[in-house]
């Protein structure tokens, strides 16, 4: 498999998303909610990051990088020996 930056970006965003979801579920204080207008912002940001991560990883799987083949290499493999 060729190097694809989409998998690395998707994995990192997914990791941060999981951390934020866990943080939002475990440590949601009234003070935090007061600062964000009664929103659990860690939870919602984590869910959004997981969605973006899934989109990046799906993009990498559905549209893989194709290896560039030069014409001279293709002709050399097609020629009979």
C-alpha cells in the first residue's frame, strides 16, 4: 500500500475525537456548561471529529492512491521474451 496522508490525518482526528468524547462523558461540570451556553462542547466537538475522521478514512478506502506506471515499464512487461 502506498503512503497516504488521509489515513494519518483521519487517525489523528479520530484519536482526538475519542479523547474529547470520553472527556465530555466523564468530566462535564456545571461550570463548563455555563461557559458554553449549556452545551457539552467536548462531547459535541468529539462527535464531530469522529464523523470527520470516518469521512477521511472512507475517502482513503473508496478512492485509493494508484501507483504511477510509466509507458516504458508497461511496454517492457508486455513484450514477449
